């Protein structure tokens, strides 16, 4: 990413969770440890089904007396409703602030020019009371600023950042192997741990119980992880959501996200899977690359 580029992620949404029970409420639900979230650190996490299947993913940022939730806009209403279901008698307020706040992304290099910045995923600082943090999933994704829409362009001008095409940022995310959008297409189709959340700092295996914890821990402890979410690069043709992927006659995965920035659930330990091979679906020839940040 160019050090002077900023990407306005207008397809992201901001929720705000506040109240006396906010911390305990989140801790009982999310796959990460809410105690990691502070004025100087933000975290990536997920909300799973009781069976450990993927439902929602988001970033949590400490803000004033509560927590900002940075999520994909297409998931915001569903996440809001799901959190409200779990609220019960908890002293928690859940607000959708998407009409007031916006997310802007810029390079890791630019982030490190801030006086207090540290080159640590999730490291968070304040710029005129607005949080800026190095992406907690992977610091190569750069930093994010969450700011009131009314202040956005004046702040970007003062920071010497210039509006660039959002698709550049999402293409970079896809190339890195991190899903940038269309997360609803993953719901209930794979386990959270198969989304590479351990490597993306989204699961804490030392915290107590949370929704979906039992199956997530079992897959980890019994070494049952045999499938992972990997990016697809199309050589030619078109993909169809849900179709099988083959190496010769051997099925090695399924297409889960077919448009724009495609991803597939891949049997990555299968002897027929190789980073350098060409694979095919019914109407396409494709490449599948194992992200460099996945070791095993």
C-alpha cells in the first residue's frame, strides 16, 4: 500500500456496546478474550454457533466506557439481532452507529509515523480522541481509523492521506489470504477454526467458555483440523458458489465465495493439494494459494 493512500471502507459498520455488564457480556460470547482489549490494544474475534460454526467476525476497539465493533455492513443487522438475543437481563446497551462513524484504512508504514505507534498487531492509539489501530488480524493489512463522518475529510487532510480506490485494499487483503467481504456466504458452512482464526489472532484457547467453544477446542486439541479457507485465483472461466473443486478427478474443496474476491474451503492436508498445481471446477481453471502466514 502507498503510504499516502487511504481507503474509505464504506461497506463496514460500527456497533457500540456499552453498559455495566458489557465486558462480561462479550466475554461469554466471543472466541477471543475481551481482557485483551484496552486503550492501547484492539482484538479480532468471532461469534460462532453453539456447534462452533461461523456466524460473524469483527474487530473490538475500546472506546470511552464501552466497545466499538467494526464489522462488515452486510453482517451488521444480523450481528445486532444475535447480540440482542443473548442480552436477556444483562445491563447492556447495543447501538448501531453506522450512520455516524466510518472506517478508513491506510498503510502499516503510515501508522508507524505516529509518535506513540508500536509495530504490534492490534496496537491502538488515539488521534484527537478517535481510535487508530494496527489491524489485529495481520499487521500487513495496515491500520484503521474509526472516526465521526463529519470529521473524516478534515482529519485525512491533516494526516496527508489521499482517498484511493477501496478495491485496491480489498485486492491486497485477498492476495494476503484474508476475506475482505461477502462474509454472509460463509455462515454455517464451516467451523470458525477453519477460517484460520487461530493464525489471525481471533481465538483464545486459554479463556473460559464461550458460544461454540467445545467443538472449537476439540478440533484443536485432537488435531482434527483438515480443512481451511484459502483464496482462489481464477485463471479462466467463472465460479459458482457451492461447487466442488478438483485436482484431476479428486475433489479437494468447495467454492464458498464466488464473486469479486473468491475463497474456498480446501482439504489442505490432502495429498492432491499442492500450492503449485492448477485446479478446476465445472467452468473454471483456478489456482489456490496457501497463505504464507499459515505454517501447518
